[in-house]
C-alpha cells in the first residue's frame, strides 16, 4: 500500500503540484487524476486590472482585490507569503503588507500619545495605524495555473492554482519602484468561499447589466486579459530572465501562448 503514496510524492516534487494520496491535485477546482494527465505545463500570467478587458473584474466597489482583502480581514480565506502556499500570513502581518508609506510609526506609549494628540488620541492613533493601500491601488495580479491535457476526456484544461496580489511598481506611493508582493491565495479556496453565491463577486458586463456573471464562472470562461511571464523550465526562470533583450522578452509571451495553443491543435492531427 505504500508504493502509490511514494509515487504521488515523487510526482509532486517533479511537477510542483500538490497531490493527495488518492492522486488528485488538492488545489484544483476540478481535479484530474495524475494518471490521466498526458501533458502539463505550469504557467504564470500577469494581469493588469486597468486594462479595458479587465474592467469587469475591477468595477467600482466590486473589485476582485477588495473581495480578497475583505476575505482575509473577515477570516474567510487564508493569505500566504508566496504562491507555494506554505507560509501563512497572520492578520497583523497581512495588514503590515498593505500599510502605505503614509502610515506613521506612532508611539505605543499611551501617555506620550495623549500629550501629543490630546483627548482624541485614541481615534487619531488608530487612523494613522490603519492607513493602507486600497483595493483600487492594487491593480497588478498574477495567476499561477496548470495547463494540462486530460487523456480521458481528450481536453485541455487551464487549471488556476493561485492568485497573487502585488503593490504595483508604478504606483505613486511605492517609493521602491519595484513590484512588491502582498499575499498569495489558493484559487480553489477563493472560488468556493468568496466567489460562489456572493452578490458582490461580479464580473460586470459593460455592455449589458442583465448579463453580469459570477467571478467563478468568468474565470472558467477565461473572460480576462493576461500575458504569460513564465512557463515551467529546468532553471525556474521568467521569460525576462531567458531573453536579454526586453523587446524579445515581451514577444516571448506571445510565442509561449501560441505554443500552448498549437500543442492542443496538433493533437487532433494524429
């Protein structure tokens, strides 16, 4: 009985997927048994929520980032330090990740605070501590997904594994000028606990208010714009690391997307 367990553990190391002892990926919304996966690549996609095609998932007061932040604050979902989903962030750590440079490092001494701010010191100190990036400030996301071919159903699946939220490099408040990770989330957990049956988890149809969709359905239908920044490789490098010329690195994203599409297309020629 121990041999199958060892097999699944080894496959997990080789592919980067988290298989349970029954051979199914624990992070998949619709898991495919490992023995039925004929082909697979792990892909990382970047999303800019300011793009016109992404406006439906970033509509005012229904931003996907607002759902994620509120989900963590209300204890509905877990936040992790990165997309390996190993190290979980506490609520305090998550708040610190969102703290804006404008948030002041105020004294913890109540007497000092009273002397400096007067009778209203409590509300003033709390407001300074709670200052943080808003949902609309966080317009850069990354999706990690497995592109796999299920030989039982003869179909290619795009299986989203994680969502990572970033403080954008070009945000005016970001003094560092580089993209800073806030937190990563299990897409399966987010889909089940935040999206489904949630009236605020809306893909807003900009052409027809009567045709709004749930975010879980929208992602299943691939109703978003993204570009590939990484395809699984032996050196675990991003496309920008593989190509010295930044212009070629940008074109490589389109080449990677075309290669995945052509693979599925050519399967039916045999």
